[in-house]
C-alpha cells in the first residue's frame, strides 16, 4: 500500500503540502518529505504518535527535514489547518468492524472468498479476539461511526484542500452479514455529499498479509485487493 500512496504523492509538485489525516505508522509522511514535499500527519492514538515522532526525528537526521506530527481527531481538521493550505491528501482510513459468520466453517470460508472478502472474516475466533482487543482504540469503527467520522473528515478536507487538488483514500471492502460491504462506494458517496468530484475508483493488489500466507499454505488463493478512491476538490 505504501508504494501506491508514494505513487500518488509523486504526482504532486515539490514543496507541496501532503496531508494524511489517519497516518498510523506515518508511512505516507516519510516518503513525502524524502521526495521534497512538506507533510503533516494528524493522529489520535498516543502509541502511533510516538512512532510518528520517532520516524520524523530519523528523517530529520537523515535529510535535515522533518514532517509535522499533530495529535488531534481528524474530524476537527477544518479547524486545525488554514483554508486551502493543503495540496494533496493520501491516506488509509480506519477499518470497519464486521459481524462474523456463524455456521459451517467450509461454507463460511467459501462465501467469504466468493464475495472477494477478507479472510479474517473466516477465522472467526482469532478475528473476534483481535477485534475485541482493538475496538477500544481507534483502529476499528462500527459502520455507523465510520460513516459519521468520514463525513466530518471529508467536510474538513473540503475546507483545507486547495481547489482542484486530489484526495486519495485506500480502503478494503469487507463481508458483513453475508454480503459485500462496499466501503469504496460509501466513501465516494460521502465525498460527493461533501462537495468533491469522484476522479477515480480502482483496485490495487493488497500487500502480502499474514492471513494471505496462512491460507496460501492451505492451497487457497485469495482475491485480496484494496480499493483506491480518488476525489477532486
Ligand atoms: C488504517 S490505519 C492507517 C495505516 C497507515 N496508512 C499505515 O501505513 O500505517 C488508520 C489510523 O487512523 C487513526 N485514527 C482513527 N481514528 C482517528 C481520528 N478520529 N483522528 C485521527 N486519527 C485517527 C488510527 O489510530 C490509525 O492509526
């Protein structure tokens, strides 16, 4: 995914300000400054902020230029940054919690794979534990909270982005209650509501994950792909 985001960063001009409202490990900010862009990441989780500060310090040591690490809720971005001060957004938003399927495991897996889903939906027990552990943090949102968050973030981005600039989001569609939850379409609709145009919507191969490797050992080929939603301000 980082490569995809870097590719998007590259199309912007030198000196431009790149914003990641959900930076996590700040894997977008690092290449952005290394390529002579300004970068700012707005993160809510203390642990990730620590990584961001550490990464920024290392980049500073390496090339004499750091990126900006802000602790804030991305919903408030409209008040955090100056209007029209951002030249591009590249980000992968937090994940959506999905309810896990009960019933016959073979059929469950088949259904998940057929719909192009994430194998974590199959490994019910493991996924449930992992999700329970994480759900008190901000990695996962219920669909309802996710839509509210993204609606607010998009309204804020509309304010801070320069007119005509691009915002790229990488999302993974998931299976929810037996059907495909198309977060890419939901995001595109929320973008339209906030005033953006939908510039592009496409699939990109997802990076090799632990789950993909586990299933590959069982001889199962996964259809893992990320969806990239590009909005124009
Ligand atoms: C999918 S991860 C980003 C992964 C990142 N692209 C990377 O390569 O590490 C989403 C991130 O958004 C952060 N986040 C969730 N809700 C947030 C909010 N309201 N404001 C700011 N950051 C938030 C999470 O803490 C998490 O770090």
